[in-house]
């Protein structure tokens, strides 16, 4: 765009614009001329703009104007009747706005365009995110539209310290990305670190926040998430209050938050909207569910292959009887059935609507029963895999970790028995201890140092006990009591 | 890619296990060749079946040889970890039982909670086969130990007592008129050998007096 220049000749400017967008049938050029001689050219993209706003606020004021000639400043300030219009001498910024639904107006005798905010493309309304449903509490979710998403955040935080900083990422898509933080609560170094990472991105396109997520997060190959993702504005607001940064990406309903701690994997939105006793029980269940889902198949195989003496006698007889006649060794059998489980989950997720549910149920029940009847698999193995599958759904934020660790520990258990499971778990824990998210230790707060840090770590303290209103990441900030 | 090689290798190694034949109880008798070991092996072919006992006997000179010979009879792995009872006949008990106790204590498959009982009168083999329920003898001895009818002397305690001064007491069992195992007092060991039985009749004269 650097070699494009506009002149004071309106017709020449129109030709330049039409040359640039030749072949694009959504590109619209409209001349507007007043009886007194004011002559302008209006450019916009069909479908991206609010037609009523253009007619009433741009074209009608020009056509009805008493001026015979006007420069861009006068046009923007006195003729156009819109709340957001500006003279934009920077060609790149002008095109960025134009391509995003703004209207560009050239006037005879001025090379500078006027950019008018007339965005009016179709967007879906805010609804509760499918994968972050709550029993009670707010039901709003982000959409694919950028500014309404920011409005959803600001509406929850009437604080003048709330900052939205815009950047553009993606050479081709030129996507707007917003770095959002609460000044004074969020560490300045965190903001500058994230800004540096975003600015350093060498990327052609950003069509979703995951494009950025995988590039800017710490430990990019780790199975554990090191940046938070959410589609809920209340969650973003809560994380901003805790001193985190949020990254809102245009076109994506998923907002990233950083830093991200292990404890957040076990937190649910519901935890803060229901009684703390109920919330804590659920949180403990989620934690146990995660440990269970990654270790249960491994422990089962280890017990069956190396430590049968640890099984109660009658259970051993039942398992031995079930294993009799099954062609595959127990380790391979469990491994393959875990793969089948993942295949069923994938098929259920990809199949639309009720058909997906039916497929999961039919697949799970019929395949499991048929496999046991045909002696393809032992019934205890099917039960173990099913339990591991169900408990694996309890912590959706750790699904990737669950999937890989389950197989890793299964291999360790099959090769080295319970010692292998212990060794594998130790390696994972050591890795977690080593991990950091934006310089914050990943396991922060899980090891008690200060009582205040424990208020929302393993368990959630009742609201009336939370002295600092949950600002764990910046402890020296002046805080107000919530009482 | 290199990271995937390790788990793949581990998985490839994990196929080599044999099906198991768990032993629930054993009986040791004297015979012409030396000793005869009978094992009650639990059979359950399908999960719907109930566990039922099957009996295997081998003869030999000493306990290690007998256990090895017993294992060779089966295509599956002879599994002693769930054995709850070892019955020994009076003849076996009258010889020194310390080597037997030591062998069992040192065998990593055998639990130290194994209960050793002396069979009065009949052969241990007959008593083992008298009940069609698996673990019936183990439950009988557990219950008797709980109620104080018989001494609570699992293997490790018996071995400890024998090592200390060569004396020990072990539970004694006999067959009743219905052919069922029943508590029959205490077998007293002195100098690592069966010395006598005590059944309460010694106190205040004979029961039928």
C-alpha cells in the first residue's frame, strides 16, 4: 500500500480506488454532489456497512450541504453527521479501517480521505458458551465481534484503570488484537512482555485466538495449558482483577488470559456462583477425577501384570476369568480400547447434534458389549476404560494432558509396574514444578506459603473470608477489604 | 519424534504375561517317596461361573521340589499369593517343621499371613478335599482365631516362635462325623516337632467322664 498516493483530483482518486479493488463486486463507489457544487466520492463494501447510517449520516448531509467546496477537515467536522469520523492521512490505517467496514469519503480538492465508522456487518448475538455452561450465574458469552466483546468486559468493570491496547497482527488478515489489563493491578512487566511477544509475531493470518495462543505461550510443546482460554466475560473480568492480562482477538469468541496457573484447571465458573461447600466438593472431585483418569488404566495394568497379590482374591479370580480367551495381552487391550474411546469421542464431537449423542451412546454401549461377548476384550478392561473416559471429562481444560499422560503412564505401568507409574507421575510432577507461565511458577499457590494465597487454590474460601478479593499475582498492590 | 520412541518401546514390551492359576489352600502329607503336596487351585472359566476348586497332587522329597513340580503340571502360572491355608498331617508335623516354615517365609509368592494348621487323625489331603467351597478352610480358621477357639498363629508368628525356642502352638483341625473340617484344639510343638494336642479335655478330666 506504500506506493499508493492520492491527489487533490477527486476523479483521479476514484480511479485509484477502483483500480485497487477491480474484480471485487462488493466494492461500491458513490458520487455525492450538492446543488451548490460540493462534490465527494463515497467508498464502502456492500454487506460490511450499515446502509442507513451511510444514507442518513454521509450522503444526505453532503447532498444537502450549502458549501460549494470543502476540505477534509471541514467535511468531517461540519458536514458529516456521525459520531465517529476522522481525517486519516495514513494510507495504511485508512485501508485497514476501510477493509473492516468503515466508509471512506474523498472530497474534491483534498488528497486526505475521511474515514467514517459505519460498520454494520451481521453478527450473532451473545449467548451462553456451549462448553462453559453454569448452573447459576451470568450467561453471556463472547461472540466473534471485536468491539462488542470489549464492551462486555468493560460493562463488568467500571474502573478507569481498565486499559484496552490495540495491536494489529497478521500480514494478510491484519487482525486487530487487544491487550486488556487493569493498570496498577497488573504488573507492568507482564504487559510489556505480552506486547513484545505479540509485536514479534511473524504470521500471515490470524483467524482465531489459537493462532496466537500456540505462538506466544510458554512451554509451547507442553501438554499442559500455559495460557487460559475462556468465552465468558465474567471470567475475563475476574482474571483481570487478579492481575492477569487478557488478549482479545477479532473474529474469535475465545479470549486468552495470562499468566495461567495449574490451579485454574480445576476451577470452574460455577465455583463462584454456588455455595462454597458445594463448590469445594466439586473442585475436589475434579482434582481426584484428573488423577484418576490418568492413573487408573496404568494402575490396573500394573496390578494385573506385576502385582496381582495386591488384588483381593475374588477380584483376581473374576478378572482372570474375564481375561481367559481374550487374544490380546491386557496392556495392548487397554491401549487399543483407550484409542477406541478417543475415536468415539472424536466421532461424537464431529457428528452434528443429536446424531452425535446417539453415536456416542450406541458406539459405547454396543461396541463394548459386543467386544466382551466376542471375547475381543475383557469386561474389566472395558469398565476401566469407561471409567477413565468419564472421569477424563471432569476437567476439560486438561483434556490434552489427560489424553497423553494416560497413554504415557499406561506404557510406564505396562513396562515397570507400579514403580513405573510412580516414576512417570514423578517425572510429570517434576516437569510441572519446572514450568512457568509469563515468569509465574505454574504450581504457584498449590504449595501453601501464605494463608491468603490459599483462599482460592485447592479450595475456594467463602467470600467473607477472602480478604484481598483474589489478587494473587500482585501481592503488594493496595487492596481494599471486600467487607 | 524421538520422544515417541520411548513409550512405543515400552508398549512393545508389555505383552508377556501368563494367565494365572491361583492356589487357595495346600495340604502336605507323608507318603512312600517322602511328601505329597496337594494344592487347591481355583478354577473360574467365565465371569458368570462361581469359583470352584480343582486339586492337583505331586510327590517329592522336599517343599521347594514339590512346589516346582506342581508348577510344571499347569500351563498357567501357579500363583501362591492368595493361598490362605497350609494343612499339614500329623506325620509331617512330627518331623521338624522349621525348614518348611523357613522356606515358606522366604518364598516371595507366599504371604506371611498364611495359616498353618495340623490335621488330627485324617490325612491333610482328605480334609482339603472335604469342602467344595474355595477359601472355606481359611474362613474357618479366621473365624476360629477371631473367637478364640483356635490360636491366631499365622505363618510369620509360628516361624518366629519356632526360631526363638523351638516351641509353638498351631491350630488343629479334624473331620467331624459329616466329613467336614472342624476345630480340634491346639497342636503343641516342642523342639520344632509336634509334641501333643490340647483340646480343653485336659482341664478337669475327660469330657465324657
